[in-house]
C-alpha cells in the first residue's frame, strides 16, 4: 500500500525540483525599490527607508513635471509632442502614486502573496521579458543622448525622449509585478492539476487528497482576485497610456518615412511600437491562461484584460491612422 504513495510523492517532488527558486526574483525587486515602487523589505514588511525613498521620488517626479510644463510653454514646440509628453508624464505620475497607495493599503494582502510564492517558483517568462525591456530602454537612452550630442536634436526633444523612456521603465516594472505574480499562481495551479490526475490512480487516498487540492485551488484563485483588485487602477492607466503612445508613435513612424529623419529616430519609433504591443500581448497572455476563465482580470472594471483588448487597441490605432492620413 505504501509503495504507490511513495511513487506519487516522488513524482510531485521531481516536478518541484524542476522549477527554479524564487530568490532569483531579487534583481527585479531591487530595481523596483530603486524606482520607489516597492516600499517593502525582503520579508515583505513595510520599510520606513524604502517608503521615504518612494515618496521622495514621487515628489521629484512632480517637481520635474511642473518644471517641464513651464519650460515647454516658453519654447516653440509641436502641440502634438507637448500633448504626448504631458499625457505620458501625468499618467506615469498617477500610476506610480496609485501603485504605491495600493501596496500600502493592501499591505497584508501583498504579504500574503509573497508568503505564498516566496519558496515555490521563479517567474522565468515575466522576468526574462522584464530584463529585455530594461536592455531596450537603456539602449534607447544611449541612442537619444548620442543623437543630442551629435546635435541632431535639441534639448527639449531629448527631454521628451527621456520622459518616454522613463514611462516605459515604470510600465515595465509594474507590469512585471502584475505578470510575475500571475505566472507564479498559474504554475502552482498547473501542479495541482497534475496532482489531481495522479490522485485518480490511488482510489483509497482520493477523498482526503481531493479535498486538500480543491481547497488549495480555491486559495490560489482567491489570490488571483487579490492581484486583480490591487492592480486595477494601475492597469487602467497603463492601458490608456499604451494606447495613446501607440497611436502617436505609429503616426510619427509613418511620418519618418515621408521626411528625412535620423536613423536613430526611426529605430526609436519602431522600438516603441514593439514595446507597447508586446506589453499588451504579454499581460493578455497571462490573464488568459490563469485558471481558464475562473478569474476575469480587468483594468479598473473598464476593460477586460485579454487578447480581445489587444485586438481592439490595434483596430483603434489602424482606424485612427486611416482617418488621420485622409484629412
């Protein structure tokens, strides 16, 4: 009687060993702390140091934003570019503030999420995408500075580019928080599904084990609902920013082929388009695969996060550009 049970346990243990430890997430968490988006220590407890640092960064963002508005009003600049810069920076500030407030208000829930995930799994896909985004942003910043140094752009255009790069960094960090937690819960749900298949082979242990697995499955789905509520406002703002930036960068990308523009400018627009589309696709993917359709992830209850939203964004961008080019 004990032999099959040992075989079943060893099989589950082998699956657990195949998954890398969560400690590797520390790099992305440290980056989040540097940008003031994670006011917690390594034990997921609110830290006075990191909280003060986060508030200080938000104040600096606000000062830079107000200074940018004043400076841009005194300089001749394209109204479209000004609108994009105001929109993205305001959206970024609102996103960071709402994310910080959400983590503070839902401190116990965040601690519960970390406690559930910290010894279990490593979000390989979320972190890989996050690091790729960081490399892209760093390369783009380098290209922007080099272009300015070669006097192909003025100071305000450089500032505009850096604001967009900063927005991309903030979006990448918060998206990583959202997707990494969903990925961790999804992996655990998949393991439970595999265990349910194994339980069917050992009928004498089925009732108790099925009850335990069902309870664990409900706990993970509840944690998914917690993630959905904690990131509702952030996802709403990020979706709005992504759509606006996608419209603007696509329009500017088309314009670069009609006029003489530096190669770095054209590459930057292509890079931005890829980023906003891939970001939306990445979020949609994890929302779609989590627990089937048991949890409906929304952006502030205004949009359902999934592939239909991505299709709507692409359709909206296409319609806008067709109308714009016909005017």
